[in-house]
C-alpha cells in the first residue's frame, strides 16, 4: 500500500535539484538555517516569484508579506477577477504597490471572468472596494501593456525553472497561460496556491472560494503536471489574526504596516458582522509563508482533482491519499463498475500548520 507522507524538505529543494540560482555552498548554507530564520538572505539566494492575485483584504497582507520577505524577489503582480471585479483587483494591486514603495514592479491585467462561468465575487467579505472599505489614494502607476498571461509566459521562458508562482485568487490566469503554452508547467519550479479544502468549503459546503469561482481553470492547473503546493482551508482557516497582531500593525512605522493594520481592523469588523468567531483568516498570507518556508505547514502527497460537473459540489477539491482511485460510475450505465486509476500524487497538500510562528513571521515582517 502506498502511504501519503509528510514532506520534510528544504524551501530551496526545487532550485537545488535543478542547480539553479544557487551554488552547492549556498544551498548547504541556506538549508542548515532554522525554520523562519532566513532573515539575512543574500540577493543570490532570493527566489523569483510572480504573485497572481485578486486583492482582496487578505491578498493585500499577503502581498505586503512577500514584498517584505528577503527570500523573495517579486517579479510581477497579475490581478484576476475574484473577490471583486478585475477593474478593482487591478487598481488595488497598483495601490498596494505604491503604498509599500514598490511602484517599479510590473502589474499586468488578467482575466475579467472565469473560463466558462459567470463571475461570483466576495464583496460581502472584502467590502465593495475589495479592501474592506479602506480608501487609499488613486494609483499613479499604470498596468503594463502586456496581459497577465503574456507577462507570465515571457518571464518564465526568459528564465526557465527559475520563476515560481504564488496564486492567491481564482486560477483563471494560470490555466489560460497553461492552455496557451502547454510547455509552461514544466518550466515553473513551484506553483503554490491558496485554494481548495479537504475538510469542507467556505462558499458552499463543498467548495473553497478560489476554486469555486473557476473550477474548470483549477482542473486544468491540477492536471497540468506543474509542481503544485495546495494551501487550502484545512490550514488557512486556523491562521487568524489576533487583536495584538492588528495593534502591532496599526502602530507600525512603515506605511504598509499601517495600511495592513487598517485593512485588518476593518476586516475584523466585517468578520464580526458575519458572526464568525475569531479574527480575519490569513488565507493568502499562509500561501506566501508556505512558499517561503514549507516547514510552517505539514505537507502530504496527494492526488487532487476538481469537481466540475456537480450542481451542488462544483469546485470541490477531491483528494486521494492512496490507491484505489475511483471516479463516480457513468450515469448512463449505472451498472458499470468504476475503473480505478494508478495513484500518482499531483500536489503537496498542507494539512497541518504551526500557527504561532507563521503569525509572528507575518506581523514581524509587515509591521517591522
Ligand atoms: C480565498 O478566497 C478569497 O476570498 C481570499 O482572498 C482567499 O484567497 C479564501 O477562500
Ligand atoms: Ca485572494
């Protein structure tokens, strides 16, 4: 019997096995550092990353975390429609970069709707403007002329096996890029997504929001062969900001720290209106944290596929931990026995999280 198992690997193993960016000396030095202590990473050790996003309150904090993480070089933001329409996710991405003093990072507009479905947004949770009603100045920077998929494809082809992606919105942009360019998945060292759940949804009983919005896109991505890490509700709904975290951000000396504090405070008020217990969940920041340092979560090797046919369950992430893997029997011939498929994991799935060190990293870095 094949057992699922927890990964124990260095944050840099994908790069190291492909001999990219790091010398052996760099790799040994980096992997011997204790978890969450990679504060003084030299530029040679930075991992290049594109953030595909739908800001979004928790996206905002995730972007600030990435921008304040010495292990990462953020190459681009590629907004997609999700929490709010594209018009707002795009302008919010530009605003957030300006607030954080990173106006030089290119922002390319992505998809304004899912591949085949009507867009469902989550403004009830993120506010009408996507940032819990907090108003930031109109951005003075503009999106680049390329579309999100053009930019992703160009950057990845220019530096094969070097550029990872953190996708924290619906997977429409990523699936479109993979459809246009089937070679792309094998040129990306790691795609870490916030999405999915093996323990029930947050928008329907079955589905997590990002996968629910565009299940067909998620199915393309999960079947693509890209090295995939799934950071879903199983872990992210446990990573909730606490009152003291919000206060630390509110009293930060950094503009993005104070901006994060305002967004977090307003999010907390929205959470309270929905009568949910606890603070705002840091869904998207945990995906960034996992990309930086996978030891913050416990990862298991699973085969995950996406329900696209179910009227009640569309967007469910169905995870197989071991053989036999069977799908539903065909409707037209109910007596046919379902075929089982070979168990070949396609995702590292986060199923447990060390919440305190993660929140400490998040707040330390954003608040400074
Ligand atoms: C995910 O959905 C969005 O509302 C959040 O930004 C996060 O990416 C959580 O289900
Ligand atoms: Ca998001």
